[in-house]
C-alpha cells in the first residue's frame, strides 16, 4: 500500500507533473503566467493541453470539465469527452489549447442578479492557471473563472483574483518604501477550518426538514446535549474515525492539505483544518472539501451536514477563516517577531488591517450574510453580529504606547511553569485566544470567525483583501511623499490607532453589555440579519472603494445585492413550506394517533373499573389537544402569511417581511410542535428525535 507522501497530489496536474511532462521552454512560460500574470501564448496552451490530456487519460479520465464557482454557492461543471472521430471510423483522444483556455456553458440558468436576461444564454469559462487542474472520478477538472457575454463576473473566483491583485499592488508599494526591492509578489494566505455534523443516513432520510433544507425545523431538546463538554476533543468513535480516514485519503490525493481533525463541542459535530495556502487555491480546496465530505459520508451510510445551525440548542458550525499576507520571499507580513514594538513594518501592516476592519465592517458583515448564518451569529457559540478586533494584551499595550508617545516597558517573553519538574517549559504566545471575537489576532494571522460553515470563503476574503488594499493605498500615498520616512511612519501609525481604536475589544463578545457599549458608545454596526447587512454592498463609500480597486463594477455589486437577498427569501420560504407540509402530513397525524390511543386507554380503564382514576389521561388529552389546535391555527396563519408574501414585488420589502413576519411565525409553530413532542409517545412521533440524531453514530 502506498504511503501518504507517495500518493499525495497524485490526482493533481501540479508543478511536479508539469515539469516532468513539459519542455523547459513551455514550463518556464507557464510558470511566468502563474507567478507574474504574463499572457499565455496559444502554442504554450496547446502544449500544456496535450500534456494535461495524456496525464489525465493515463490516470483513467475520459472527460474534461471547466470547473467553476457560480453565484449559487456551490461548484458547477459540464463534462465533455476527449474523443474525436478518426478517419477509419474509430476515435482518438484529443484536447486543444483553445478547449483548455475557454469553455462556453449556458449562463442563463445561473444567478445573475439582473446582469443577464433569461434569453441571453451565452457565458464563458476561462482557465485559471494559478490553480492546478485535478482529476475527480473519470473527469479532468480545470479550475476556471466564469463571466457573461458582456464580460461581467458571474462567479466568486474572478472577484477573488481581482482582490488578490489589488492587495498585491498596494502591499508592494509599502514594501518598496521599506527597501524590499527583491519582493515581486504579495499574496493573501488562508487556512479555513471547516466544522460539520455527521448523522446516520437512515435517520436523515426520515426527516423531510433535513432533506429539503439542511437543518431541523422541529426538535425538542434531548435530556443530554453539550452541557458536559465531553464531546469536545473527545475520543473519536470507530465509525467517525473510519470516515475521517477515508476523507483524508481522498483529500490528500487531490493535494488538499488536510492537517487537523477532532470532535467539536456539540454531539455529532467535528472539525477539519488544513495548512495555509494562497487564498485562491484555499477557496478551491474548501469547495472540494465540502463536496468530498458529503460523498465520503455516503459511503459510510452517514450524512455530512454543513448548515450553520442544523440543531437548535447546541452549537452551530462555522468556518474560521485564518488570513495572513506573505511575500514571495517567504516573509509573513503579520508576524510580529520577537520584539513587535520595534517591528515598524509589522506595526504598519497591523494598522492597515485595523483601519480596514473599522472602515469596512459593514462589507465584512455582508460577506457572511445568509439565512443559515443568521441563526448562528450572536448565539453563544459564534461571534456576535458586531465586528470587533481582538489583539491581546501585548499588542494592545504596544499600540497604547504608540498612541500616547510613551515608552513600551513590556516585551519580555514569559516562560510557562506548570509546577512539575518533568514537564517542559515553553514560551507563552503573544496573545491568548478569544473565541468570542469575530476577528482575532492569533500570533501571525487574523482569524475571521464569522464565515458560515456552508459558505464559500471567497466572499469574506474578497472583502478583506480589498479593504486592506485600500488602507495600504492610503498609507502609501501619504508615505511616498514624506521627507522624513521614519517620522512620517510613526505619525501615521499613531494617527491610525487614535482614529480606529474603537474597533479593538479584548473582552467577552458574548456579553450583552459589550453589544450596548459597541453600538451606543463606540458607534459600531450591529447588523443582526441578512436584510440588515446586505445593503452595505450598495453604500456609496463601499461601492467606490471596490470599484476603485477593480474588484467589482457597480453593476456587479448591484447584482450581488439582488442575488443574496433573493437567495435569503427563497431559502426561508422553502423552510416555511416544509414546516407546513411536515405539520399537516406527519406531526398532526402522529399526535392525533397518540390522542386516540390515550382515549382508548382511558375508556378501557373505565370499562374495567369505573372507579379507576383517569386524571393523567384527561390532563394529557387537554395539553396535547390544545397543542394540536395551536399547531393547526399557527400552520394556517403561516400559510396565509406565505400567500401574502407572494404579493410583495420589491425584493427588500419581501426580505424584511420574511425577517419580521415569516420567521417569528415559524418560531411560534415550532414551539407548539416541540412541546407536543415531549408529550407524545415515541412510537407515535413520526420522525427521529434530536436524541436519535445527535447520539446515533457510534
């Protein structure tokens, strides 16, 4: 059996394969395209296509596809075979440079937010040579960008690449001021931690809410949830361990750097974390990871749930987006070094991030806005909807010293002493970790914890890259014209800290007092729901910044606004309709069946002995009958509200009505149904309970 190093990346057309199969001239030209963005000559594309096809066919591929990331939130692919007719009536396997560079899928059925009319079907996929091609099943997958006939981006990859280029341009300006003429490229690096739930597939198929929406719309709390914290980092059960082993194998074959796996806080919840790579490749890999998780789970008769809040009352799932900036010379620009108070370059980049997060907090919040994430943000397992930055005591003290022009007296690393001679001593990190912070500094990177578990990480990184690029642009404009660079640098960092220190908060983000302080005293935004957050895309300052850096055009931004709100509306309407269906066809019949059993039992007791008391049966009948009536009336009300919703044509008004009317009505209906579940005999309840789902995988 091959070892991991032997099969790692075996299904990837990476640098190792290209170097072995391409001529030196072609390989060098392709590397220049990948590293510097130089235009690719068609002759080079033809040579790459031929080598790519030969390699793919040798590895069992019969088809190729331009693999892209439309605005659906998932990936898309249209498969074409390599076969070409031969004169003798047989076929040969061919693949040209033109087929590699450009594809033409139908663009009319993907979300466009008004960019394209239904009859305007033409769209293009364009090869992204910065992300390696790979084999999935029997298909060669070529990562591509996706645009309309008019050139507008219809995907998430194109704006991400644009934002990375914007960050590169502005960071290089800053580095040149520090004398780093050897640096040719600066890249955003990302390591996205992926949380997920695993449940038994047979139980899943009996829950229409999970099948249709990915989350449970009903479910009473089980006697035991996550109260004991015994699942967190606990022993991994054999069935889950087998899944994880299988998953790692599949991911490693695709060159995905899956590193860490463990049980998360909630029962049945787990996490996978990869090693950092460039933001573009990390995004591709995360999309693949989610897809493969679900496929591998099916092999083990499991279902992988990626919804942000599949179960009420236990922790939901996020995707912690660990973000940093690195140079092509191997320098992490967010690494403080041993003496961060003396590291002026680090302090300037830190100040740029602080300013970016403060100035564009609305954009960052909008980048993670979905119907699913609305259930998670602000709950006691996720950051609040208010964005703040955690820096830790040392960095905060350094910034305080700079702001007040006082000497910094700290800086000496502390050794951890554990009180047992046999245990090793080690140096304590610059910062503690703050799991309640939406945007926390964790040593040499920032952890943006607000991203939802089912989201593409592209959206968050687009806004983060662009916002930091804007801060660096303003810094470079000021410093490039300075006479005394050192003095101007000090004054700039000091001015930035004074102007943006309101965004820094090292305390408990779950505390209600913090939300009050953040909004009323500091003036930070509290955009609790998707309808609140999405309009930030159209704020003039936000639009101007994104257009200035070429990340989005104005029409592309307006399309994203439409798409996100429309998706929010459709998602909740599907959930509400599913609730109506489940109550009418499953829950009420199950409750009525149990009521009939109770009536029959009471009658049998009276028939046996008229003196036998039936108080229990009468009380139970009264409670359950009242709940059945409540479910019926609330279902009727929800149906009427859904009908009224259909008459609202304005998208923003419809989203607001869903937030203010539909969701509260769904909550009221669920409350009655969950109470009924606690009173109904198990055999009469129509589908698996929370206890079954959360503790059903051993």
